[in-house]
């Protein structure tokens, strides 16, 4: 089986947890995409009813509409029943890094508003420590971004401006992303606080203590990791 099969299995498993009469966060990324598609199928077949979604990106909003999921906003529904989202890394404490897809800001806002955050991944995303296989994406203002970059360097990072072709990648909120490579991250909590103190930083891709359940698909099937 391929990684793509594992992603579909994880997304489908999480989608089966969505119940009728709920408001959910629709995550972004390749694995969360499968969950959104399956939720749409369950709604169209009548297995579940009266489900509304808050998308974490413009791409997810388009996908949700195409799948037949009624969309809403956090202004209309400030507390979500659950969110299904992907991740770039998951460590043994179920802390995760997100943002390689460029949607980390809205993803974190939605995660903060949800009662039960579910992360869906294939087994390749499991790491011993954050930063092992992925840089830490940091969303920054375009204004003064080079000063922000220098501030990130002081945290031990090697920041790289993310590009899309010949131009900087622009997030849904009109910001840029600096992908920060670290040789090691001894304490992700301390690092997260240091990053947020730098003027020009909008948000970082460290999601710490926000995840309630991780659904992992791999060669041995699907397993569910939960906080003790």
C-alpha cells in the first residue's frame, strides 16, 4: 500500500467520528482532505444530518462546498464540537508541527475554538522530537520581514523565505512564511514563546497541548493515540 492509501484510511476513520447536529472544523492538507470528502459523502447519503463546517483555508472552503458540506464561521459558531486536521510532525506527547501547507494561522485559530482536536496522519509523520523532519513554519508580516528574520535567527533558526515560483508565498491572510530550520529543539514550549515575542511574527506552526487524539494509518492498519 502507498502513503496515499494510508492518508485516505486515516481521513476516513476520523470522518466516521462526526455525528449529526454538530459544528466541526475542516482541516487543510492532503490527509484532512480525505476526511472532508468522506464527511460530504456521509451527509449526502443521510448517514449524518445537520452538520456544518468551519474551513481552515480558502482551498478547504472550496472543497467543502464541492463536497456538499454547509459552511459557517466562528462568529456564528464560536465553539466547535471537533476539528479534523493534518500535521507535518507528531511527537510522543502528541504535540505537532503544522504549516507546510501554508494554513497554520487559521488552523490554530480553529483549533483554539474546538472542544476536541483530532489529527490525522500517515505513520511517516511520527517523530521522536519536533523539528526532526520538518522546519517550523512562522507566518510573518510582509512589513519589516527581514528584521523579523534576524530575530528568528537569534532563536537558533536558519529561516528561509518560502517562495511560490519566483515570488514569495502569500497566505490566505496576506502574510509571508519563514520556514525555520533548527538543529535541535530542546524545549518546544520555550521556543514557541521566544518566537511569539518577535515583532512581526503573526503565528508559528508549533501546536502544543492542543491535540486530543491522533489517528495514524500505516502498514499495520489504523491506530488511535489518545492523551492519558
